[in-house]
């Protein structure tokens, strides 16, 4: 699949093409990660007016918030369907004239709704499904608001009175619709994070903008997948999981080597692998999402495996009495080929994930990219760092080098007088 066929490129191209529309506001957004939870991917942010003020106030605060949020490096795009100044027609009913004509005011509003809009009548069943019945005027009779005089309503005497006798049409501007969330009038904002940033980082950026720019009369909340992410964030965070993984590896290595210092030389390769994973994710413009975090947890064990091979042999050489520097270098020399063989076998096995296509390809590409990038860094950078860290840890832990173990000294006989020998 070429770069032009990826969903990110398609969405960006479509949004650039739709920006030039003057008749309306249109944009494209990805579907939610889990179908049925929300209507779009990314972050769904609800900006709420909790003071109960009018629509222009909400529109002003929304404009300020969107302008400031667009400046954040974590935000790639922020859009909304809330348009406060849509051309409209305001039907002004003169109640005094309605009373003088002897017309019931409720009939006036009902007639306006029926012919200019639509009025629900009932349901009926046909062809195995339920249908709705609406009454409204034909489209040709609703195209011009000035033709209100073609509709009539009866007065108390039963005479038809044209609607134009007491209804005037005036041009106006206002929102096509307004939303309410948690009973507050609100604006729904669809936010897309830049490549290399997670949705949680985008949420944090939005919250920081809200705290610095919005008055106390405003509030916010999340909708759809974003709401579920915030709820899940209240549990165990990925940072805690990553830290616990490192802790368990450290404790296992400490028990294996019977040393609190030696596992440090093994775990020092983990940041190098994580660095390689983030570099490759940024290079391919992929998100740091949950799949990338799964890959990072995998890299703890994969990178530690390479370090264990070197440290194990270096420690064995040190036990034989070799100098510390020679033991570290010998361990790296002896295990270089096995490390490269096992690492490249794993990397080649993950290449299909790197080249994944079709439905759900992005998730496979993310985890494959993170693991391959981390293993490349662990294979070509960490192998030079691990022997040095082994030397430093052993040096500063106060462990003394053992003397070389060789053949026992030869006892020579010393000649004495009287023809005997003395040992």
C-alpha cells in the first residue's frame, strides 16, 4: 500500500480540499477505535457553558479556546460542528393582529410548523417494518419565505385568513442547532493529536488550555472513547505498569545474581531500546498509543535478554580470576554472534507487522515498529554500553577481583649435608 492510500494521508487530503468550501463547513475524521463507542476517533471534548448565558457567549468562548488549543504542539487539528451565525429566517408573529383577526394563536404556530417545517402524525406497519407519517408542504412551496401568504388559517367565524396578515419574515443569523451535555449548553470539539503524541497527552493539553484561558463560568467533559480513556486512566496507568515490569525484572535478576548492583548493568539497556522505539515511531509518523505501550513492555524482556547474555559470561570470566576489564570485553566478544543471531531472527519475524496492510493495519504497524526499532537500538547500541556498565557497577560496588587460578606451586628439594634431602 502506497503512502497516498493510508488513512492519515486520505483524511489530510480530504480536509485540505474541503477547506476551500464557502457554502458550509466540512471536514473528515476517522471512525472510533471501538465501533459503537462515540462517532469519531481522536478526542471528543465538550466545552460547557455552566452559567446559563446566551449562545453568543458560548460562541465567543469556543473561538478563544479553539485558537489557543490549535497553538499547542500536541494538537494537529481541532474542529467543531457548532456554527453560531447560520443564515436563517425569523417568522415574526404579531399577536395583536392575530387577536383582531379572531385567530387562535396556537393554530398559527401549528400551521407554520406543518407547512414550513413538518408535523408528525402517526406510525403504520407495512412490508414488515414500521413507517413514520409526516405532513408538510411540497418543497416548491417552501423555497421562498415571502410566499407565506399562500397558507391560510381559519378564524373563529370559520373564514380563512392568510398568514401574511399577521406573520412577517425577517432575515436573521443564529446556530443551526445547539447541544446540551449534562444539562448544560455546550460545544462539541473533535481533536486530533499530532503523530508521536497519545490521546491522553492531547487531553492534558486541552485541560491546560482550559485552565489558563477559560473563565470559571465554563466547564468541560469528554464523550465517547475519550470518556472511557479518562475512566480507565483512574485505574493503573501505563507508567505504573512499565515501572512494575522493571521492578519485577530487577528483583528476579537480583535473586539470580545474588547482588543488588549487578541487575543495573542489565536494565541499563532498556532506556536505549525505548529510545529506539520512539525514534522509529516518530520517523514513520505513528501514534504513541496502547499498542506502542505494549511493545515497550515487551522490549523490557527482549532488551534484557541481550544484556543477560553478556553479563552472564562476563561474570563467569570474572569468577575465573580474569581482570575486570578483560572479563567485560570477553563476555561481549563471546556473546556478540548469539545476540545478533537471536535479535535479527526476532526482527525478521516482526517485519510482517511493519509491512501490515488492510483493516487494522495501523495497530499492527505500531507494535511492529516499536519492537523492531527497540531491538535495533538494543542490538547495535546497547552491546557497547552493557560491558561498560558491567565494569562500572562491579567497580563501584566494591567487589574485589579474584586472583587467577593456576597450577599449584612446585616444591623443589633442597640438598643438605649427610646425603639427605630436605623438603
